C-alpha cells in the first residue's frame, strides 16, 4: 500500500464524515483512475473511497457480503449523493506487496493459492451478485467493439499475439463460463491482507460475485508474474491451489477476455 501525505478540504465531503476527517492525518492511497482513496490515520485507521455516483454500489454490496462471511473489513458508511462514498475500517496487517512477503516468494505463492482454494469452497448462499460471468463477458465484448485491446500487460506466454486470436478463443470457449463459485474478481497481491503471514482479509471487492473460479486463478498467476517478474511460480501456484481443479481451456478463455479489459 502506497501512502502519500495530502491535505484535503473537509467541506468537499458529506458532513457525515466531518467527525472522522477533522484533525486527522490524511494520505492518498489511490491505485486506480476510477476512484480516489484516502487513508485516514485515526483510531485503527479508515479508508474512504470516492467515485462517480453509483460506481461503488456493487463494491458496497460485495464488501458487506464478504464481511458477513468474516472475510473483509467493517463498513462504516456508504453514501450515494452527487458522488459515491464508501468508508471502511482498515484491516489489520499489510497487503501482499509488503517487502516482508515479497522476500519469501515461495511461501507467499503457497499462501495466496491456499487462501484462494478456501475462498472458492465457501458456501455463497444469498450472494448479492449471482451472475458475474454475464457482466464479465459483456464488458469484454463491448470493449472489443469499441476497439479496446491491450496485451501489453499480458506477456506472450498467455498465448495471444493479436486481437483476432483472442476473440476466436472467446467465441470457442465462452460457453465454459459457469456461475458456480464465490470469486474475488480481482485476485492480486495488493488486495490480500496478511498479518504476520496469517490471513486478515480481502479488499477491493467490487468485481466479485458468483462467477467462474478461473477468473481468480488467472489473476493469481498474473499477479505473481507481475510483482515477482517471473513465471517461475505459475506451476507452484496451480499445485498449491489444486491443479486437478483447473480446466486449462477455461483458463485460456479468461486470459483472452483479460486482453479486452
């Protein structure tokens, strides 16, 4: 987690947040252009995320749901007015790009794979987002039609060297997208919080729901490559998760979808 000290104008925020913002040290911890996130250093810490109206509603629903399962932070407040505001408590510990964890990549790899297997075995009754795959595929195809294709983040090891090739794989295998597993949706190292190597919680759950487990498996493989600069841990990750539970045609499909955002 990157924290940059900043000064804010409290009057730009809903008055409900004045008590927690006043006389607090504030840090910018944003990681996406789609939302602004500030860390509020008070009590045990809080995060306040701001985005365009209605953008955070799904994240609110999934965070609330994951919290009911004991898998994430407490929500203090969700407000949707001129903009969306989501205030949550800080989860104790550090995300998995913390130096201590990156210095022991084998242990880190095994832990995040095992945590993912546990997540995917969770009984997801009453999940508020029951149809992740439909929205996931629709977004990818819409991005394709608008000309959005980017393989710069995805090395050729994933197998796609052109937009046409990726689209052919989507056409062939999209029927494999079944909604049967509780997923995170953005399963990467910054979104997994550990405290002294013990699981503490997941964050940034706006892409979650009942979907296909290979979405998380793909991003688990990708995040190890991206943060460790090597594919050396791909096989280890799959073995620790349970390679017998992975369908490689579905994994190829998710890799193709990812090139369209």
